[in-house]
């Protein structure tokens, strides 16, 4: 049974306290997180719909020493796509792409073993759009941000033209405008002794973002992607600095989706009166961590589990699914151009 949730227009300004309190509206849907249905129960939801396009998203995948969970998630993506005859057109890589040491920088052997071979071109021939996470800013032994920007200049699917950029999907007759951002704010979004964006870069990104949002949008859907979530029930919790800068824009511009990683789990948060669905896909390979807040309080969904996110889109709707390493769909919802949501 589906439950329709209509997200109405809201004032342009709202306090953070008021915004968080609105989440109580969705507590009735928290039972979705505890469902234990078989994959076969979701056959109608996983079959590609005519005219749809498909891409996968995952974050927090590039562990340095232990690759078992990353391999399990990568294998599940391939098997899930093959089982359902999906043409995976692109990957979204949501930051913390490289934990630990990246010896050789753009020439490191890890690019072959943990990227090219882990997510091979016969599985996803399209581009792999990446954003930067806090571990990507570590100097181990050199500048890992510089290494990722340099690797993007090679003949590779790795796509990161700058620290922040925009693109549309699919490239022909696009349906979603993506705005890829760097959420590594100084004194606000980092948790380790690592460099972050400089204050002048924060200002430059903010000016660029405002200009980007002023451009005419010709797609039915718009999505932000970044590493740090605005709102999260996970180990790291909310990120006040990016809430301050980006949440008003998400509301004012009626952005449909905010996709992030950082917390090592899978989540989906909705707030009454807000047009944006907040989706966290941080189960790509790093050690999983417990949620600190139950989706019964703020949800509708959250689970400490390895997996990825499958997004299907056509002109009429966007379908977002969280999938675990057994190819089971854990959570699914539909998003419509008017901002309304249907939980499956």
C-alpha cells in the first residue's frame, strides 16, 4: 500500500528548530524501516519502466586496507542490474572516495583495483560523477584532492572537473539537473585534523551556486549532491554549516533531492512543508556505524547496513531505492515533479 505525502509551499525563511520539529509529521511512517520483505515482494517496483533512465549512487567506499565490504556492494550492484536488465548509465560517488594513504596520487595503483576494476565499464559505461569528502582532504602522503582532480583529466570515466560543478542526466534530453558541491566547510563540516575549503572558496562556491540556481531550469527534477548530509540520524548527525547556507536555497528553489554520504548507513528523511527529500547512501564500503536517532523520531527510514542507492527517472517521476548486498530492496519511494512523495 502506498501513502501519498504532499509537500506544500512554505515561507522562504524558517528557523532550524521549527524545521526539525516538523519531522514529527513523518513518524507514522517509521515502521517501514523494520520491514523484512523478500526481494520477490518488490518485483513490480524493480522492473524498469518504459522510457526510464537508471543510475546508482554510493558514498564512503574507498577503504584502504579492507576491501571486502566494497567488493560485496560492487558485486550486488552488478548482480542487481543484471537480474533486472538495467542499463546503468552513470554512477554518483558521494565522497570519502579514498581513505588512508594514496601513494602515487593520480598514478596510484588503487585507482585500478578500487575504482576501474571494482566498478568496471562493462557494468557502467557512463561517467562516474564524484564529490569530495572529509577523508579526501587528508594529506596522505600528498594532496588527495589534487590527485582526484588530476585523475579526472585522464581518459577515464572518473568525472570531477572542479571541487563544485553541475551536470544534467541523461546527457540527451536531460531529466535531472545535478549540482555537485563541496561540503567540507572550515569549522563546521570536518571531524578530523584535515584541511578544508578555505573561507574564500566557501564564498566563491556560494556565489557560483546562487548564479547556477538563477539559470533557467529545463528539467523536471533538480538534485544537490555533496558528501555531508544536512540532516542525519547517523553517527555524525546534522551539519549546521551547510544547513545554514544551503537549506534556504533548497526550499526556495524547490529542489527535489539532496543526496549525500558521510554517515555509514542508508537513510531517507522527509520534513513537512519541505520540498526536498534527504537521502544518505554511505554504505559503500567503510565500517558501518550505529544510528544515534531512530527513524521513529525522524524518518521515514534509516538502517545500519551496507548497500547502494538505485535511482530511476523519467518525465513523470523519480523512484529512489535503497538496496543491500543481497540485492534486496530495503526502502523505496517515488518523487514527483511537484515535490510530492509516495512511500512504497
